C-alpha cells in the first residue's frame, strides 16, 4: 500500500511538472512572464514640431543614420515605408546597413527591398514570420528579427537611387536592458547577386534535353548564398531567381559546408525541396517559414520567381565556418540571374562582405515573345527558310 501511494504521488508530481512545463514553454507563455530590468523604447521619424510631417528626406547620394543608441539592448521591430512609389524609386538602390557594439563595419548590408522580401525593383505583398511587406503593394516593410547589442547600435540608410527620397517613414522599436545574456548572438544579413553562366561543356542541358547530363560532386561553381567565418547559426534566406529560359530553373541541389568540410555536410535534392515545396511549383504560396510570394507568369518558368525559407525551428548550427551554396540547374548548366539575402546569428558582430555595386545589382531585362520569335526566325534561316518549318 505504501509503495502504491508513493508510486501514485510520484506520478502526480511528474504530471504536475509536465503541466507546468507546458504552461511555461508554449509559444505564447513568455507574454505572461513579467520581465526584470527591461525598458521598451522607440526611435521614429515623427514630426518633432508636433505636425504631420512624420518623415525625413534623404537626398540622392546621401547616407543618413536613422537609429543610433548606446548601451545594451535589442532591436525588436522595424517598420519602413518610402515615397515615391517603387515604379519611380527603386528599392533595389536604397541600402540598409546595421552596426553593432560600436563597430565601424556593418554586420547587415543589403538593398532595402530585397532585405524585406521585395525582389529586383518590384513591389508585391509578402508574408513570413520574421519579415513582411504589407499592403498597399508591399510598401510597408516590416522586420521582427531580434537584434541584440551590448555596446550600442546604429542603422544607416544610403540612397543610391539617382533621385531624392522625398518621404522616408520609420519606426525602430527596441528594448534597453541592464545586461545582455552571455549567449546573446549578433544578427547578420548579407545580399549577393550574380549572373550565373551555363556550362561550357553541356550548354543549358537541364533535364537531359541536350544529351547525357554531367555530375556535380564538389559544388565548385555553385551560387553562394552565405560564406561565414565564426560560430553561430543560419536562420534563413530570401532567394530571387530570374530565368531567361522556360526550362525549370530549380533542379540544382542545395550544398552546405560546415566547419571546414570540403564535401557538403548537408546535401539536398533540389531547389524546391530546400524551400519545402515539390514538383516544380509555379503557385503563389505563403507560410510563416517558407513560400513563393512572387512567381513568373510567363511560358514555363521563364521570368522572375521569389522563394523564401526561414530556419526558425531548425536553425543550422556551425562552430568555425559555414558556406551555403546552391546549383544553378543540375550540374550548374543554366544561365540564371540570381540574388539572395541571407540571415544568421554569430557569437560576435563581424563584418559581412561588400555587396555588389549599383551596376552589378541592375536586374536583367525580361525575355519577351518578340525575342522568342526572333530566335525562331534565326533558326528558320539556319534551316534554309523552308516555308513549312514547324520548330521541333
């Protein structure tokens, strides 16, 4: 009897502890917990004279600091909108940089549009857990990534657009704390863009349409999403693809190298697979962690597509270094105009590589029906201009 009561008491204790753990560890439990030594603060573009001119102006070529605080804390929310609209003012040519702990180099460097999930110089709605671009037409750009700092933080905007930004509105919400936890990482983000070339040996031989396909084991000519030195964890990417061919662009594998590995530590099975989709999708889709906010509406996969994946529940950890690459077509056989913004945390604020300049960031032009018809005409001439040439 005593043993039975003891067993029952033990079971009840386990049940109570389990219930308590569920109460304190679910997603919303932190909202009920009173914090100590934390003060909420904000810096925004509100009109200091009490009027309605709640914006700043940023001249062409000007760098303007919108956030500069000392001490310890963490940025918790950023909201930005600008005028003129994206049809006039390219958000691909307005640069956002973030500096932590008094460093002279940025740990975040990206065009403002791609950082917030707006590819090229376009505007469209975008919705994910850490980042969004909200109505009207993605013009309200929002970030919820937590960005800790121990010795101050600064956010800078540079206007490289070729025209003045007449209205730049912003909120930067943050918390001031007495002291950061010892394991608080520093937020990093980096933009890359590169026109990737087709294979000289195979041509654009995707899906074996031109013959036997080759093999890519080492990832030597892959597109680079991130190349990081230090300790931390990777938390996501916005990936922008512009294809000049109707052929499926996403047969290329993700190949990730961790802590000095010369062969992929994590090797995927195809672009759409890393982005949690399947079978060559061409459908707008939005999930907190992954999606396709912009898909091409051209023939096949000709045109522009934006994919995103955030490793929130499954960050990718590294201790010494981390390199994230992806093939541009299987065996890197496709010519693709690729751009990306990577997001990660490191144990300390480090410098990210310089981003491509304005000319290198310039989006490639669309391939249209007239171009395709001209190519067909050249093919007809190469075949002697037989009036009944069909095309296959």
